[in-house]
């Protein structure tokens, strides 16, 4: 439980560099303690398959930000497809090795985009979405990265998760 708490805090903390703070919008929802607690509580209580469906929907909404600039790079899309494939057959259909590779590839694609760009955050959201297959708390990753450039999207994500979890 302690590791989960530390991971959640790490994923939701503010960026460390001064340049990042200047260039990024204020992620007010992620700073609000009550909001963090509610989101973290929902994620830890929700079934893993429901979380995976939810993060795939959330990340798919921002994927065009990456694909518009890097239309030939399919790694973030492959990450989402891998998560969807896992939902259909579990580890029997998609081994952990493939899930890990899809996540790392999406993050590698993110590094190809300029720092603090919408494209980078969208690719990172896809990488975190597929990582949710392995560890539920990775579901907080897409919330964090999408919130970096679309803070209002977080409200929609919370409502959708509440709807999915009901």
C-alpha cells in the first residue's frame, strides 16, 4: 500500500524544472487535495478491466495531438491497441512482455516530440494507459499527462470514471 501511495504522489506532483512550470498551464485539479484523494480512491477501488477501458478512452481522445505532428509514428496507437487486445484475452492473448514493450515504445515516441508539447503528453498518456494492464495505479498517468495541456479534460475524465465504476 505504501508503494502505491508513493507512486500516486509521484505521478501527481508538479514538474521540477522552472522552464516546465512557465510553459505549462496550471493543473489546478491535480493540486486540490480533495480531488487527488477522490481520484486515487476511485482508481484503487475500481476493477482493473474497467480502469483499462477508461484510460484507453481518455488517451484515445488526445492521441490526435501526437498523430497530427507525427503521422507516421504509430507507437502510441499500438500501445492503445495492445491494451484493447489484452481486454479481449488477458495475458493468454497478450503476454506481459508485449505490454511492457508497447508502453516503453509509446514513451520513446514521446521523447521524439518537443519537451512540454501536447504531442509529447499525448504519447505519454498512451504509454501509461497500456501500463495500467500491469499495475492499476498507472491509470493516474494519463490523467496527469492529459491535464498538463487540457486541464478541463480532467473533470470529464472523473465523471466518466464514476460512470464506468458504477
